[in-house]
C-alpha cells in the first residue's frame, strides 16, 4: 500500500451557506472513489455560519471572547496565565474550546462546527450525490499534554472507522496484540496537515490509496475517540486537581461513609503522628495536657490525620470528647 | 506539494548488531535524496541490543517486568489498575515506559533506544555513507490524554526540524499566527504508521515529496518536543495530584513563608467559616465555649481554614493561645 496525499488548491474564500462538496469537487475534479478527504474544520464552520461577531479590539473584544468561550465550555480542565483548556460540549479537550481568530476578519471569531460528525456525514452525502464514494474527515489543530508543538487531529468523520482494531491479532512470535487500537482518523488528519499549511489557502487534502474499514456506512464517527472524564487519568489539570485535594481536606465531613481498609496503609500513615494509639478501626488522639492551647492543637492534629488518610483514599469519621478525639476508619478488607 | 508514503517490505528479522542502514537500503534500493525515513523504534532497539531477558511466564515474569519498568522510569506520572504512566529518563510520558513485549520472543522485553535522537543521527550517517541525504525519524506508538486510540509519534529525529514554526506569519486577513508551532515529525510518524501496520513486517516507511527544514545538519532532534514537568499543565495524573493536595493539607507547617494576597479571595474563603473575625492580615478563631470538646473542634476548624486558603494558593501561619487561634496570611498585594 502506497499512499498519496494531495493538497486541494483553489477553493477560495468560504462563506455561510456555501456548498462545500460543490466547491471541493470543482477544485479537485480528479477526486475518485475510495479517497479520504480531510477538510479543515475552519471552512466547515464558515460554511455552516458558525461565526460570532466581536469588537475588533480593546477590552470589549476580550470580554466578548470570554463570553463566547464560556458558551462553548462544558467544563474547565486547566488554566494557566491566559491559557484555558476546556472540555467542549462535544467532549473535546482543547485550548480556548477551539475558538479561532485566525483566517477570519477581525470582527469575527470562528467556533467549531456544532456537530463535526454530522458535518462529515453531510459532506459525504454531498459527494455521494455527485457519484463519489469517499470518506470525509473534519480536522483541526490541537495541542496535547507532555509534548510541545501541535498536530492535526479529527473532530468528525464519516465513511471510515475512527479506530483500527488490532486486538486479537498475533505478531510473528505468537504474542497477542492486546492493547492496540490505532486512531487512524487522527493519523490521517496529521498526514493531511503536512500538505495543507496554516493560512487557509489549502483547507482540504486528499489521501489516496489508503484501504480503510467502515466505508459501507457513515459509521459512528469521531465520537468513539472521546474519552469520558471519569475514565481519563488526566481529566483535570495538575494544579486544579491539587487544589481540589486541598479543598476536600478543608471540607471533610465529621461523618463519612467508611470503606474497607488496608491495615498496612493505615499503620504507615499513623506512624507520622504523635500522641496516638491505633486499634483495628480507629485512632485515639490524646492531648499533651488539658490546657486550651494543647486541646486546640490536638484538634488541628486530628484534622491533619484525617487529611493524610483521605490522601490514601481512606474516609474517616471524627468524634470529640472531653479527653481527646477518636478518628474512625473502615474495618480491614 | 504531493506526498507519497511508501512501505519498505522485506527487512526481515533484526537482531543485535545489525546494520539498519544496510538492511534498509537493500530492501528499498529506490531511496532518494530528500526522502524522510520513518523507522519503528522496535527495530532500532533490537539492532542496538536494547533487550532484557525475562521469564516467559508466571509471577516471576511480572516481577521482572516491574523491575525493568522501575529502571526505565524517571518518575511515575499516573497509575490506575495495571496501567502505569511514567516519564522515562528521555523525558517521554508513556505507558509502561514504552517497554514492549510484542514482536519479540516470550523471554525478552524490548526497551526504547537509550537515546533515540542519537540513533536517528547514526542511521542518517549510515545513509550518508551510502551517498544518500535523507532525514531519519525514529517512531513509536503512544497513547494520549483525553482521546481513545493510539497514534505514532517521533522519539528521535535527525536532518529535519521537529517543529515547523508559523509564528510571525500572517494569514490572508492580516492576523498574525501567534501560537502555531506544528510538530511535523509527529505528523510524519503518524502518516508513516498508516502504511506500516503492527506486526513488525513493515517497520519502515518512506515519505517522499515533503519539503522540510533543517536538512543541512542533524539538528536537535525530538528533544525540543519534550515539555518539562513544571511547564506542563498535566504533569501529574488527576488522582495523584488530588492525593498530593490532601497530603499537603495534612502536612501544612505551623509557620510558612507568606505571599501577597488578594483580599477578595480571602474574604470569599473565610465566608465559609463560623466564629471567625477577619482583619487585613489574619483570621481570629474563637471557641464556642472553653469546654475541651469545643477547643478541640476549634483546632480542627483552624486547620480546615488553612487548607481552604492553601487551595487558593494562600500560605498561612497559625498561632494558638488559651483563647483561640490566629491564622495569618500575607498582606494585600
């Protein structure tokens, strides 16, 4: 399999209501069945009228931008300086929700397509109406964790499976390929970017010669690539998660539902505290003296202990009496 | 610019000491000046003898694997179930430090090349010795945050700039492209993966027709793509950072260096606490009564307040006396 990646020149300015399938087939009369079209989301957004008017400059512009960003945001993932990483309503994790001020006049911002998989399906139908059976990917440029530089990835797809699943295959040594699902639509988007460039003059590239799965139907699109926040190990920025831990420490309820406990973990946490005695289900803290100062210090110490146990995922309750405090944890698992 | 991506077939098994430039030029006599060779790190590791012997099965195998992983790990980034994401000594953030048991017999594990940029340079020199001026990328398969599926990215590169910098360019509307540095070596790796597949039979692909920067020298390689942990907003897993916040709450020193404070933030935190009075630089907590229980509760409350302020990045000191506690923060900025 040899691939060819061709830029599509001459598409020109795209404005709301334009028929992209028409513009693309006119600019690339050489399109053929089986081609994968990678279309920059920017022109999809423009054709779909996903622009909002904003002041050209001044503080009003920034205020308007913040309002637009809030509207595109499902939740804030991380913030540092002027950079805000959010999860969009689609589920994508992107800086500034993918809102873009480039390749548009200064009085507008371009939003991502409302439903990029639907955009890809509509575009694919437009090609089908012209007798062309192709796959369509709507792509955009994204940053990533841990590595400098941006790459293009897929926001929407139709007529191609987003994932190529090698699970169940065996390598020449008889090892099962157990964990390998390749995000081929992202790789195709990256490949296409290499011929597109950044100034909107080449918003489409065509990958020819790639044999892909899923061409019989539109398929579920890029939605299968979106990892939900709970199963993501990086669902929140480091600083934000750290602050959340501190906030949780501030808010520990006196009574919490207990869970089964690993005694070795409790022991290692409690070892860091003085004036305590440990049983199988609780820690008793006794004050150095009954002076007010020592009693106040005991209270702080009891809360420290509860936070230290919470850090090990061990919820506790606290009971206070005239002679000290008892911090209770769950019975051994 | 039209790109062509060709697989290189017939390289066969690679073993320690093999001359990869020789194997590749023999399998691809059609190589030409200006080509970008994308070489799967697996065969680079094998040629460099980066294999370790491990038991074929049983608990001994898993123990050996954990030992090898620890040796390849600079720091653990996140852990969940059997998955450990680490930063390697190179600086890459990868599951299991990129250690691989596929495409190798069951008594060996394959480590990443010790210095993939150096591997790429050596390979490029090997081609140069055969009269070929090419760029070399050493690639591997990686997962990423937020998106399902894997993609290939670059671990090492020579003769090509890892980043293509669009900063300072202007789009057709006169907007400066201020933030756009494309990680083209990652995009080339992704493109190459599309023709390589996963079973080690096609470990090399050639990208032809890509005009790249940096061909006059080896250049700094992929090292420029590595983001250091401090400037990374996702340097630690969410669960790990959250636990670190709780641990910090448990360990707050009675005296901490104070920093300038935003009074509005202090006010909003303190609003959540009872029995307190707020001045410009401290919060005074007074007990409901001087009974031992109320004094102990006051101590816990003072520590809660300190954790809540720490969550807003406000360090505090605490002083305890017979009538209550004083939590002091920095003067207004």
